[in-house]
């Protein structure tokens, strides 16, 4: 039984450590294979408007040429631009029936410097010439096989590809997938020559190529610094560039802007700037996972120590006889460590069997692309080190204690004489307290994190989110009249009670912001505000209250606006009615405020409510939102009607939709994963801690067997003996509670600071956690204490 408990406790810690090692190793292996990777940086933008900070991975397009011409100490300048092609066609032998691919991802504009910086292997073509001309495109191996199955790389050269019916490019090179070099965030698959944009005035204008005032995350710049060039010096020179081209505008419009060098190694971990189409990792979360693994391993080892010393009395005479026969202390230590090693090895084998199941259970938390195999060298080395470390950590102390006993005292049954108050008991008690500190820390954390998530899921966001479905209209539909025609058709679908056209749903991760000026007497205030483009049904459909004024009148352009309460306060008005019929200056036009709406949450609750403007701008409205009537079982028929209308109007496009309440719930997937992980960790720590407590109570009852017998002979009841035996252990759990409470408060408080809207940490949550842990401890103690209290005193006193 002891061996089974030991193996189970250790296997839990080892399984968790193995899974966490796989996650951590996977995420920290990204982009480690690039030559001179420590000198490669992405230029990102940090800015602030009226004190409100913002961050983007994008830069204005002219910055690349300015860096090339005006900055020294840079070996390579790599300028790329995302291209979101709605349609990619491959004209074949039959021009009337070309192969067509919809919304292919991973397409960028680039030049040869991109391939000189990253270690691609060329299968056909060359870095120096394949992207030097106009209308050239390089494909990676995966995309080449998709477009031209059965052809060799050399046979694909010269093939024609048409993007969105307007841009023609010919294949000039094939490169091996960069993923074959290792894990990477650079998962692009098609590379169109940058000169295709530079030599096309229409594309340059469409992409704002010559405007310093236009910044988009699609426009990115990478630099490789020369040896000896410092990051600080380069950022200082970038600041000089900004002041030269945009400094006057920044001063005039009250904003700041800084170009910052983001290390290549930081791209995979920095959600502030974002990555590509690869799931990013979070370093604090990874460090937290490592801490969880350490905690579980320590708990399993403490558990092993307590159980090993608890069963020591059964091995006392064995140790005495071995020492009498000439066995040295070193030989005994080797024997006990060998036994620990064997148990740890069995636990590791069990962990290897459990790991695939754990990876499947936590699939939502596991990065895509992570693979597990014992044959992986890194996994094999990690397991070997883990077995060695755990064997020493768990087995060394019991081995030292057991091998130190005096042979004569052991054979006289005096192995435990005077042990009750020794330093060894204090050590075991300290280990038990440590276990319960960790367990209660996770209990409190799990409760508070769950409470915050429930708060976010249940909070009134200021708009209706139930029974609302949205669809995106394709970018190829540039006709406002046609989009309104589709809207009217959808409103006729049975089961649709109302529909509206807008640029976005009320709550999303999308931002559209603009700078608006307001003349407050002789003072001009400028504010960055969020924009929602809508029609007259938007407020009605989402049940957003109008506090003063009226709604917007139908229009294709911005002629009047609504503002929210937050913007009302920024403008200095105390009452909503005071702002009605005043004007603001937007894009050098005076626009009247005709109404004030109640604040609502335009983004997840980690963001504050920002100043907002509601306007009518038909050109920006590419999303149709609808309210479904009736019960859920009737929605399927309504959705079929919506799809029918969409397919009739856009026969070549893929139909997709999203329910608003589900999208909002998905925006908290990260927090949900943390909550689930905490719950599992809490359960495991409680289980292992209780095993450790069980070991300590077994040890103690063995020490006090004769005392219990004497007390029973003198008339003590079972309940009195159970109370005497349990009292000291409950003190240990209570001490752990006192230590764990401030630690958990600090940790959860730091986590809650990530949310603009959060729960308050009530004292009763901590008290409830402590009481719950004491109850669990009492139940654990009762298994052994009641058994010891009910034992026949004759058995324990017969040798006296």
C-alpha cells in the first residue's frame, strides 16, 4: 500500500512536469535557428494620444526607405507587407475554368533581403533574382504542392497566378518550408516581389505607401544590426527620423510616437504587438507552469519522505540486523536510494503512459504542433534527469535517517525512544506545513479566478448579446447599394426579427479610432475616440439606451454623430442634454452631436470604456447583424435561410457566421484555460498533501501506540483519543492557512490588475478556503486516528 501511494504521488508530479516541459520547450524553441538571430529586430511603434497609450507592430511605409538611406550600423533592412487576397486563381489550359482558391493566408510582399535574413533553402530559383522584378512570386513547398500538384519545383517556374482578378504574377522560385528548420513564427507561404507595389501607382496609393501619417499592422519592418551597434543608439536615431518627418505634426496634435526595436526572440511571447497566424505564448504563464511543476514534484517528494519515515518502524529490526552483520551506513544509504530510484522509475513509466491522455485532456491549453515521443532526445534527457533528481530529493533524507539508527537500540525496540520531540519530527511537520501552504494557495487562487471569470461572463455589458448572429460580407462587394440589398433580403428570412448593417458588433477585439477636436472656448481639445459605423437599427437591435437627443438619420456619409457617456465627460459636459446640438471637428469638418448613448463595453473587461462615437459611414459597413426570433430549436431553419440568401448573392464565397454571446465567451478562453489549470492543480495538490498528512499521522500513531493503550485502560473514549491525536495536525493546517492567505492575496491581486473591471477579494473567500482545507484534513486524519483509537490496548501493552 505504501509503495502504491508513493508511486501514485510521484507519478502525478512527474506527469505534470513532463507535460509542462513539453509546453515550455516548444514555446521557447521558436526562431532559435536563424543565423545572427540576436541581431535581428522588428521595428514596432509605441504611441500615446492625450496620455492614452497604444502599441502596434506596424510602421509607416516610408520609414523603410528612410532607414536604408539615413541610418548607419544596419546590415539588412527587410520590409514586408501583408496581402489579404480574397481569391487566388491559376489559369490553366481552359481559361474559362481556372483553379480558384479562396482567402489563402500567408501572402506577403517582400524582396530578396527577406530571404537573405532568414535561412530558407531554395529548391528552384535564387534569392538574388527571384524577387527583383515586377510581378514575381516565390512559393514555399507546401503552397507549391497545393497549387501545382504533381509538378517538380523546376517545372512550376513561370506558371501564372492571378490575385483578386487584378494582379498577375509568375512563379520565380520555390523554397523549402521554413518550419523544417525548426519552430518559427514566420509561417508565410507566398512572397510577391515588393517592386510589384513600388512600380504601381494605384497599389502605392491604396496602401498609403508614401504617407508618414498612415500606420497599419500589415506594414512591418525588420532590421539586422551590424556587430557592435547597440539597440539604444539605433532607437535614438529612429527618434531623430520621426522628429524629422512627423515631429511637427506630433507637437501640433498632442501625441507622442516612438519606434522601438523588438528582439526576434520576443516576437513569440509579446501579445502587445502580436504575431502572425501562430498561437503566441505568454512568458508569465510559462513561468507559472514551471512553478506548478516544481510544486507538484516537491509535494510528491515530501509525500514520499513522510510515508518512508512513517513505515520506518517496520524496517527497524532489518536495519539493526544488517548493521550487526557488518553492513556500513554507506551501503544502507545506497540500498534505500536504490529502492527510491526503483519506485521513481515505475512512477516515470506510469507518467509516460498518462502523458498522451493529459495532452488530450488539456488540448485547449496545449500549443498546436506540440508532439510527444519518448524517442525525442530532449524528452529522454529530461526524463533521465527527472528520475535522478526526484530519487535524490525524495530518498536522501529517509536514507540518512534510517541508516543513522543505533543497531543495539533498534534490536532492543528502542528505535523510537525520544523521537517525539526531536528535530526530525520538526522537519516532518515543516514539510507537511509546506504541503498545505501550497495546497491552500491553489485553493484560494482557483476560487478567486473562477469568481472573476463568472463575473465577466455574467456582467451586464450594456447591450443585448443573446440570440444575435452576424455574418461578414466579402471584401469584393464594393457596392453600398448591393450590401443594402442583401440586408433587405435577409430581413425577409423567416425567424429574423431585425437586421442591421455596421462595421462591427458592440464587443470585439477590433478597433477603429480617429482623432476628433472640440473647441472649448478659446481652448482646443483633441481626443482619440473609437468609432462604430452603423445604420438606424443598430441601437434598437442591441438595446443600447439613448440618454438624450435622437438617433441618426439615414445617410451614406458622416453628417452627424452620437457620443457615449465617457466622451461626454471628456468634453466637459455634466448632463447628456447639454451636449446635444454642439459640434466637433472631425477630418476638418464640423459635425453636430445629435444624441448621447449609455456606455457599453466595446471590448473584453480587461479594457476600460473609451470615448466613443457612433456614426453612419456606409463604406465601412461590411457586417450584417441579425436578431433571431423564437426558441433555439427554430434557429436552424433561420440559419439555413440566411445561408441561402448569402449563397445566392455571393455564389463563389464561403459562408460563415458567429453568435455574439459565443464570441464574447471565446474572448475569455485564456482566462478559462487558467481557471481549468488551477482547478486541476488544486485537486492534485490537495490529494498529494493529504497523502503526506496520512503518512505523518501513521508515523505519529506508531510512536504513541502505548500512550493510546494506557489512555484507553484509564477510561479515555474513542472521541477523546481522536481529538488528542488530531489536535496537533489541525494546528499545522491552521498555520499553513495563516501563511498561505497573504501569499494568495498578493498573487491574485496582481492577476486582477490585468482587468479594468474586476471583483473585490472578500475576506470570507479566504476563510472559507481555510475551513474547507481543515475539513478535508480531518477526514484524512480520521482514517488512521479512529483506527488507532479503537485498537485493543492489550495488543500495545502486552510487552510491558
